[in-house]
C-alpha cells in the first residue's frame, strides 16, 4: 500500500517529508497594504508538518486584486511580511511555496488602481460570479465582477515581466518555490479556455499553442528565476467556477499543457477536482467531481513530474485509496487544515479531526478561528474551536 507518510521529491530538487499538502486558502488576515504579518506566520508555522504548504494566493500586481485583504507579492513591505512567514515555517522544518495569480476579469473597479476596469482576455464579463469588493459607500461585500477591458497584445506580454518580478520577490521572501494559479477562472485559465478566448492575436483562441502561450511564457519566467524543480502549476480542468464557459477542447488543452510542463521539467501539477458552482466563496457549495481516471492516466503519461490531487479529501483512507491508483503522488487537504494544525499527526495516528466554523474562514477577527485551534492531546482537546 502507498503511504501518505513516505517522503516525496519535487523535481529532484526539493525533498518533502510526506505526501500531505496544505493547499492555498484565502484567510483575509493581512495587515494594511495587503501585507502578511506575525499572526499569519504563526498560522503557517503551526501547520509546518505538512509535506508541502502552498500559501494563500498572492496578487502579482495591484491590477490583480479581485478580493480585498488577499496578500500581495509586489511591495517591499509584502516581501518582508512573507519573510516572517517563510522563516517561521522553515524554523519548524516545513516547506512552503507561494501561489501567485492575476485574477483577470474576476475583479471590480473599486479594487483596481484608479478605479479602472478589470483586465480581460476579452470584454466578456463573469456574469454570474462575485468578487469581494467595495460598494458605493465603501463597504466591503460580495458583488458581481466588473465588465473587463480587453488587454492589448503588448499588455499581455508585459504581464510576463510582472510575473517574473513576483518570482524574484518570492525568492527574496524566502519561499521554497512558486505555484502558478492557472485554475478556477482566473487570468491564466481565461486565456486557456477556447470558448472564452476568442482573441485573434498570438495569445488568441485559435490554436492550443496560442491559448496556452501566456501560461508557458510565465512558466518559462518562473523556471528562469527559480529552476524547474521549484515551480508548480495549478489546473482545474473541466471546472466552471467564476462563470467559465464549458470548453469543448478542455481535455486537449489539459494534455497539451501537461506535456509542455513535463518538457520544461516543472516539479508538479496540482489538479483541483472539486467544482464550485457560480456565486461566491462564502456561499458556494462545493460539488465533488469524481475524477475521470482515464483522463488522469493520460495526464500521468504526458507529465513525468509529481501530481497533487485536491478535491474534498477528509480522511487518510480516502487519500491512500487515491494514492493507490498510482495516478497521483500527493494529496491536498484544504478545509481540514483550517481546524487541525497538526493534521499530519492526526492522520498518522487516526486521531479525530476538529471541524472549523465556516464563519471564521474569511473574517477580520484575527486569531479567532485562525491560530487558536489546539493540537491533539487526548480526548479533551478534540473539540478544537468547532
Ligand atoms: C480560488 O482559487 O478560486 C480563489 C482563491 C482565492 C480567493 C478566492 C477564490 O480569495
């Protein structure tokens, strides 16, 4: 049987102590200026027994803001803030990557520099999906994503340099690597989707090479900055969160991308197989999507690196069954990591899991429901902060 507790190499470069991943989760506890702080460092440090932590997604630039209070990775203060986080995780013996995104059309003028329109692959808005932004009175709440402005070809090329700077910043901030968020209907996926990307330039929708050009240029920039063993890519093939139209070429694109990432020696592909219908993060019901093993086997054949599977896992048994298929190498546990800082030990020993209260997922209530979950120490500690 394949164990979750065997070590795993990423790209022959980074050795992980087990096959458990804490995937990126927005928690909205940043300080002013979208800066990570000591509280956030404590939170990640508490979870350092995961084989790999991928930190909550960071904005590549001010134009990438779709959700208030998510951290950035483009100012000196943000880099210093992340330094607190990576130092604490390393002090506890953990490994931490930075997930980096541009939200593209999933934004709102109230969050954009000078109130400008969100950046789009086309002018097509995400009609049924919300972002976390300011209303006319300046109050924060969920509201429909704004109408995007179609980026000019040169602006798309310039974005590659913006990402390259963020990768350099990730290194300065002490991250062990970076994960590109090319999933869930954000910019990199907006370009890949053949139904949404109707452009006719070199980043346009006509061929798979053109649709994936932006992703590949960004991957190449990451590989140049950090080396391929320190680069991962998150994909959500067949997902429709954030009003992504159904893509008749989704499988073709997935297999092409897998092959190209393999050629570049990229460390891992992080597959998200849990679908969220339209709406927003607060109200969304997650729909379990049973991964099509035939498709996964094709990804496996195309990509020689590590494959991480994320999608509603809550037990060791489920995770080891998934590893037992031989189709994936590591398992990500999202929500269980919120209430169980020592999730790896709990899974190893069969200790019960605490269930975190969803109302504290995205709040400004600091440590409440964030860093106040105890490690397991016998039955009396099990209730956690549920
Ligand atoms: C997502 O990956 O869908 C996502 C990430 C961060 C957020 C919201 C959504 O704040």
